[in-house]
């Protein structure tokens, strides 16, 4: 196949990871960029030597004949931008979360099927060295049956500001922004079981903690001094899958803890594992309980993480390679997120 002509909709912070990876791939030409913020758009255009700049994605899709489009907008625009790109004949890599509801996600999946195009979801943690390492152990049977997992993604003061705190654009707070990563990661490692039910709770107690002078580690490109904050600042949930496995999830933007925590734990019949951030494995050997630390770096490395994701997307477009992050997985994760928010609202378990 000829060189892939790619465009990016949304020029915020995450777009840089996509643009860097596209720029490095020898089979891709970055043709055009689109964003509502003209100053930011021009800045990205200069940085990546892209001159065809648009503030209207519909105009960009009509004028350019793109083979691939990355959708890097705020969450509420994922569905309309993705559907428009698919209908314009492009294959799409849509950032996570897939949409702001399962209903929107299903419409995106249907559009991809109708148009005969690829829709890949940006579950980048699936391409992490830590996930790939754990997946290899699991597929060799070293963990036995994995029946429980814990997924923790907590920030003490980590609301990025901008659209992240505005529910009309984000669809929610840390659950849909951070929790989506570890929910998908644990489900992927457990073999993508189907969810049976969820119980969830969300809290709005600390908000964005604007009284605290120190800034969070990551600040959104869209952040201003007048941002809205109407999303949850902490979410907790239990997900039960049809195979009987259970996952506990905790995610926060604001929480009174000593330091930010990122941890994934898996518990199987032969062994268990903890990523925090290095990998430790706990099991049995010759009648003794053992703790194993690998003699190789096992913490998540961001060096090349998005390159691997984008390269896979390009291979799927060029070579029709099987997609590791298909739309159906994005729909399933949105069903889980919808159910957690509904459970939190209703105060009882929600069955899927």
C-alpha cells in the first residue's frame, strides 16, 4: 500500500504522542491537523511541519483524502468526529475513552462496520512493556486461573483542569479518565471476560482543590483560570464478570492520601502479581511460598509506548493485521463505565 495519509483531530497534549509516532513511522505522511484553538493549532503545525490546518473537522475531512485519522479531542466529540471520519473513508484511531456512553460507542462501531473501515480504540496500556510481560506469563499458564484483580489509580491533587473537569465535555471525572486505563488493562490480562454486574460509588467532596497552591503534575492544554469542576473527584467500584472473577477499582483526581498511587494486582490459583510500578510475583515453589523479582526492568516505560500503538494501527491499515484494540472492546468498557455511574446514582448493583 502507498504511504498512509494521516490527519489528527484535536491538538491538545495527547495529540503530541500521536504526532511523534506518526512522524517516526516511515509509512506515514502527516497531512493535516484540526483544532478549535487556532493559536494551539498553529503551534502544533509549526512543530510538525504541517501546513494544512483546519478549525472545522468536517471541512478537513471533505477536502483531504485521508487514509487514517487520530481523534484526540475531548470525550464528548469522540463519537461525532469518529463517525464523520469513517464516513469520509478514513480508518480511525480514537483515544480512550471510546465515547461518553455505550450508546454513542455502539453508533461508532456500527459506522465502522457500515463503512468497512477500521476503528481502533486507544487503550495504550495494552502496549506497555509491563502488560506484555504479564500477558506472556499468563498465557503460559503460570498464574493459573485469575479470579480477582485490584486496579488503583489515585491522585492527591490531580484534576488537570480544562475540559477534564467539565462533565458536558468529559462525561465524568477520574473513573472515565483514569479508571478506564486500569479497568481495560485488568480485563485484557484476564482474557476479556464479559461483565455480569457492577456496584459503584462516586464522591464530589474535594473538587479540584483550587485552595491548594501547588499544581498537579499534568495540566490540560485547555486549562484556564475559570474552569468548571462538576465531575466526581473519587470513584470506587466492584466489577463481577460472567466467569465469576471480580475486580475492585479505585480512581481519584482529589483524595487525602500521602502520594499518588498507580497499582495493578492480579490473583490467580498458581501465582499472584503486583505492579507498583515494578513487577513482583508471589507463588509457591517446592512447598515454600516464594516472592519473585525479575532481573530486568519491569516498570511501565513511556519510551516508545505510543510508537508501538501507532505502529500497530498503521500495520492494521496497511497489512490488515488483526487489531489488538477493536471497537467491540471499547463498547464493552463503556458498558462497564455506564453501569458504574448508574450504580453510583441509584445506590444499588446494576446487572449487565
